[in-house]
């Protein structure tokens, strides 16, 4: 036995020009009064933004230090063989009080060549949405590169984007190459490849806090864009109580949703992957053979691959996103 256990981390809070206050008021993030925060990086292994453990005897250790020491016991054998000491996912909570920039992310091939990084496929699960709130994913039908470039030149890009009205519980897959943006009045969970490479195309003509417009990456974006990207809205499944319901499953991650008001036993013996739990609502106890962790709304736990049997006990109800990688 390695002594590994379900790990908690200090959230990495990111001020953004478009951020709000919901991550403090609704999800328990420790933010000073009057400060707006756009993102809470719940689990990150990116250089310069590595999550730090806050519980147990590993408190104070960085995530990538744990990967280096515990290897497949933390990651799973095939996942460690593929990614080595780089943790492969980045999990965030996002609060968009204003429009996020219209942007696109490169795929693995382009990111490796241009940035020595992974590409960025991501998914969004909507937690809160104001009436009429919308996101943008992909283009309207019939848009080609020539039409796109003309719209960029004329400042008319939003007019050719596919807009989707959203409500809490909606899920979207945003593959690398798909143009996208988040509108105001939305709080969501984002699960993505471990990459921070973003090409900003349009920033709604606003100034940053210093009075300067944020940099655009028009040429790189044009190279990265895929006008026929296959993704967008995922049909909302009937996530009944006390079941595990799949939202998204692909090469980069699988995300399920669990809504429960009775104890649930989870058997991860055949999974060969770490598992991340992001509690989006309620409170529950996560019990394993060596202890118990209480998890509340807005909190995230990383369950090492070596921890294979757990029991989830609601207090009295909870909703959890369950995230892992299916070995290829």
C-alpha cells in the first residue's frame, strides 16, 4: 500500500476582466470583498500553476511532485505510460459576468509544433444561467473561411456564430478547432486537456483593466479553425437519482454526473485511471478503507488510481461530476 488517499487542493483563483462574484457567493471560494474572479482552477499540473495539496500527510506538495513519486499508483498504468509526469487534465469553475473573448484552441498537432504543448479539447457543464444567457459554439451553417475572414475584417464576427441559449444542466463539447465564447450570466464547470494555449479572435471591443486592448491572434486562429468541427450541444440525458449518467466520453476524458440521496458504492478496480470528483451541489462524505473526506458544493477531490473502492454518503443530497480518462 502506497499510503495514497483522496487528495484536496488549494483552488488557484484567476482574476479576469469578465469575471464576477459567484465563485465566492455560491461555491465557497475565498475571495476578498469587491474582487471579481473569473476562474477557479481546481486541479492543474501546468507549470507555474500547479495545484498544492491541502489535506493529509502530503499537505504542501505540488501535484506534479506526487505524479513523479507515485507514478501509476496515482495516474493509472497506461495513463502514466502515455503522459509521464505531466498531469493530463485541467479542471476549472468559470464565472462569466461579461462576454468572454471569441476564441479557438489548436489541436494536438498544431500545439506541439507551435508551442511544444498539448492541444485543447474541452467540455462545459452549465451550473447556473441567467434568463436568456447564451454561449457560442461553431459557426452558422454555410460559413466558410472567406466569409469568416470578411466578418473578422468588418468587426461582424458575432453575426456568423452559432448561438445557443443555455440552462443549468446543459452540456457542450468544444473540440480543438471549434470557435467558441461564453456569454454573461453563466457559471460552468470546464474539463479540458492540460493546455493553456488560446487564440483570441474578437474581444467585444473592450479595454483591459490597464486601458489597453487585449492581444488578438488572428493569423494563428485562422490556421487552427475547423469550420466543420464536430461538437457543440450534447443531448441532456435523464440523470435519475442514485445513478451514474454519462455526459461526455472521448479520447481525452470521460465525464459522468451522479445525483444521489442514498449511499452509492463505486468500484474503480477495472478503470486504471485517477478519478476526479467535482461537487456541484450539496454535500457528501467520501469514504474509503482508510478514512473519510467531507465534500461540499464547489469542492474537488482527486482519487488516486490505487484507491479503487469508495462509498459516497449524501448529506442529505449531492450532485457530483465524475471525471477520468479511459486508457486507449
